[in-house]
C-alpha cells in the first residue's frame, strides 16, 4: 500500500511540476507528512531529491518545444544553489510546526496573489 501511495504522490507532483512549473513540493510534502507519516524535516529533504530528476525531464520536454531560456536558467541556478545551501543548513534548526506554518502561509500568500493578479 505504501508503494501505491508513494507512486501516486510522486505522479501528482510530477504533473504539477511539468504543467505548472512548480517543484512538486507543494504536493509531495503534505502527501509525505499526512499520508505516509514522515516527519516534516524528512518530507522536506526527500522532496528535494525528487526535484532533480523531475525537473530534468520537464526541462527537456520544454526545451524540445523551444520554451526554455537556458541562460536565464543558469543564472537562477546560481542563486538557487546558494539559497538551497543556506536553507538546508537552517532546516534542522527550525521546529517542525514552524516549518508547516511557513509552508502553509507561503502557499496561501502565493495562491491569493495569483488569484488576484
């Protein structure tokens, strides 16, 4: 049953990633915490390992459609890697309930902004 749940969460995250350009964490993290029972820290870290292959596949398909700006992607990657290093070193210092709140607030704020833009 865990294999089926995990595969379905990954499939949903992959669709969201490919269609909406999100990393999939918005699907995977809550799915891992509330469906699989992983800790918030474990779910955050595990979702990051999934981003690499999922993003690679999506980016390759987008490139085949001529929809990828590789120069811009490289610049974002530089800042993203620096930010990822800082964020991952901070993760163990943040309480799980604070991580859930930050995640929820950020997701809600982005949804509201997108709804009204």
